[in-house]
C-alpha cells in the first residue's frame, strides 16, 4: 500500500525534506489544474483574466521545486549552484503566497464553496511550509 510522502514514518533528513517539498508542490499543481478544468465553475470568460494565472502559478511552484531538487550542490560547485538552487526555492515560496492571493480572488468570483477554498489554501500552505523547511535546511548546509 502506498503512503503519501508527508505521512510516511521516516526520519527528518535533508533528502526527505526535498522529497516532501517536491511531492506537495506536485500535488498542489495537480489539484489546481484538475479543479480549474471545470468550466462550470471556472467560467471560460475568466480564463485569461484569472484562471490561467492560477494554473501557471501552481505549475511554477512545482517546476521551480522540481528544478531546485535536480540541482546537485557539492563542495566543488557550491559557489555556482547553491545560489541558483536557493533562488528557485525562494521563488516557489513566493509563488505559494501568490497562489493564496489568487485563491482569495477566485473564491468570490467563482462562488467557490468554503470547504474547497479551505482545502486548496491548506494545500498551498503545506507546500510552502515544506519548501521553507527544505530551504532552511539547505541554508544550514551550504551557507
């Protein structure tokens, strides 16, 4: 039986922080794309003005996390690679906050149910917190 990354009983290591951060960013992007595809709720007339921004932001969170995860920082390349990885992590964190603001706009505009907004916002906050923990761990390791 498979278990979500954040629900596994595993030690808190840098590798597991990376895995959790990227996993939650991926889940957030998938959920966002899935709900925004419902044209009965996310009306096509608002696609260019808001819905596309929501999907792009959620996708950017995942892509920045995934890309940062694939940057290998070693003692030899630390000066070059660590700033790049750190910028991607920071951008993913900022995009999580941006997504929360966009969800705040979508809530009244699309008449979203409170439970949906609460769950969606919680997913964005979880992803942001995992990415923050990962970044803080990297700062200790590489700074």
